[in-house]
C-alpha cells in the first residue's frame, strides 16, 4: 500500500533544488505525482504531491528534514489522495485582468468563499501594460462549484466586484 505526502518547500533559489528533492523521493521508492513550483522574489517556492510505500514514509520524512542542512525548508504532511466530493462539483475557470491594486484577490476570494466555491488552482502575476507601461494584475483560477449554486447569482456578484475594482473578469466552462 502507498501513502500520499504533500510537500511544501521554500529555499534560496539556485540550480539543482528540484533534482535534490526528486532524488530524496526516489531514494525511498517514491513517485512524484504533481507539483507547482516557481521562483518568487529570489526564493524557490513549491508544493508537490508524492507517493511512497507506507513502510517508507518515516524514512522519507527523515530524509526531507535532513535537507534543512542544505538550505531547504520543507513541511511534509501525509494525506489521502481521494477528494471525496470533487466529482460532484461543477468546474468553472476564472480569468481576471486589470490595473494592479491592493485587495483584488481578497475581494474575489471573499465572494467565492461566501458561495462555498472551492479554488482548486490560482495563478497570479503582475506585468507591464504594452502601451502605457502601467502595472497590470492578472489572475486565473480553476474553481469547483456546489451543484446547488445558482451560476447566474455568482456571475452577478463577481461582476459587481469587477466593476468596483475596475477589472475585467470572465467565468468560463472549462474546455477539458
């Protein structure tokens, strides 16, 4: 039987960090299943889901803790892979773009939480507008909605927020 372990990692960015992590996982007969990793403000930050035989979980956790000596701060938690109600929820993609300002993520996530919408994946970035050079903020998200949620009401709530924030916000049914 295999156990699933979620890893969160942060370190000063440098070449070879992913290799170091993957070697540690494979040393305990583990399998790297999913991950999201990025360089943020000079730091390497990531989250990964790995699978390892039940009898090797403790050894993996020991090996991961030992990586602190090499500058990696890792938190590891054993978890169940199954997502009990994921299949019963509708999916929706969100795309938002507008001038950067504090509070955009808070306002949108607050509305989603009130409607019991789960954020499966969120990606945000700032960039320069092509002509003006002003800072733009962009967010994309994959959402899961309860079956009983009225989509029209959710759209109206998010459109009101988008209007207040002066951003373009689009909700789309996922293509895949």
